[in-house]
């Protein structure tokens, strides 16, 4: 049973505004094939849509009032490392940058040298970016006994940095420190400020090691490291999608589905459904086939993305069989090595 009742083919086409698609290749890419894009089912108790019964956002609503558009002056996504990213226990920043670029088809830049941690004052952490220093409120979480940073302070810091990044579309801090939005909350994975187009996301709780009772800086094993990278790519693209103006998807299984827990998040795909894909295309103006090609190249060269590679290979074979013109070799012989 689906979350939205009576999702007939004609209803799905209207949600995409499919009739307005004129390019023949684009028509194939955007058609809501249910075997490729399963519909969102009724949530189980405690899942996101059970706790937050959202109504959804169709394509036309997005284009008329919700989309945050690009222009020639603000065409870059900036990723800002906040604190330390220890090799082999943190996701590779260049991998995140590369995936973000391929996903959004927008130039993505790691802002060097990032926000470097320079002093710990128990309830305040001091960071430096170029010649400027910033203080961010912090605490030790009573349950995990680990450092947490106050998201509102981070967002204010990013807004100040963004003022001088005139070519930025959005500025996003990524960190391996845990986060909290206010004193009454246990934690939060991330938070965004849509007005200033800045956001901060923590990958700390996406590490299989986060809940260890003792600090352990030994390298993650291969499977745990690959899982961390995959989860980090997923949350990064989901949350940046919100900065584009894309709401949670309630129609299909989709990267833009809401999530109430790590298991629910892990069960979600990394791909965008046809509705959300068309929304993103409206902002970024990419060729869908070329975007899929970029993502496939990433999946075949990056360990931990076997499910995504298999799905996209199936999708591309279907479209090529339907006559879509795309120069791509789907018989990959690449071996995946941990980065």
C-alpha cells in the first residue's frame, strides 16, 4: 500500500509535468517506470512519514515558488572542512567533493584551509579561517561523552565567510564532530539556513565506530570505511538538495525521503526519483544522460557503491534499449580500491 493513494500513471505524469518535456531522450529519463522507481509505501510506526505526515511537493510547485535558482555569479558549492578529518577514520574530502559535483553538476570546491581548530575552552571551541578567528559554543554530550558543536554558531560563522565568496551558491560545513541545535536536544545530524544558503552536517554518527565506549583511532576496516563514505555522500546530497528548495519526497523511494533513524536512512536509495530529478535539472540545467554517466563512473571506481552501480547499470541499459543516445561503456573492468 502506497503512502499517497491512487498514484496512477496519469497522476505521476502530472506530478512531474511530464507533458511539458519536449526532448525525446529526456522523456525516457523522466518517465516514472515503477520497476525502476518504486513508489513510497505506507511508513512503519516510528518512521519519518509516520511522525511527520508530509504532503509532498510537485514539480510545478517547486518551479513557481520554492526553487533557489543559480545565476552566472553564484555557481559554486563550497565545502568547508570544520575541524580535523583523520585519514582512514573520516570520509575522504576529495571523494565527497567529486561526488557532489557529479550529483548536482555544479562546480564544487573544498574551501581551503577550512575552519582549523586552534583552542579548546571547554564550553567554547576556537577556529581560524585565514586571518579570522571564530568561537563556537560546545559541550560534552552526557550520553556519548563526546564533543558537540552548537549548529547555530556554526551557521553564523558560515554566513560571515560566505559574504566574501561572491561566486558561491551555497556554503556547507562538514565535520567529524557531533552537533546539537539547542541545549534541550541530544544531537542533530545537521542544520541549514535557507536565507543565507549555508548549512552544516556531521558525519560523526555515520561512522560504525561512533558508539564505541572508548576512543579508537585505529583505521576503520574496509567495510566500515566504505559504509561511512556511502552514508556521508548520501546525507550530503540529501541536505544540499534542501538548499536547492527540494522538499522531502513522499511519492517514490528517493534520496530526498525523510528519515527518522540511521536504519531508515540506510534503506533509502542514493538516486533521485523522476520528480526530484526534474526539480534538480530545473536549477542546474544538466543533461540527464550525462549526469548518469558521471555518477556511473564514480560508482565503478569507488568501493561500497555496488548497489548504486547495479541499479544505474540497469537503468542505463533500459534507456539505451529504448533508443536513448549515450556514449558509455557499461561493461566495466575497474577494480575498486579503498581511498
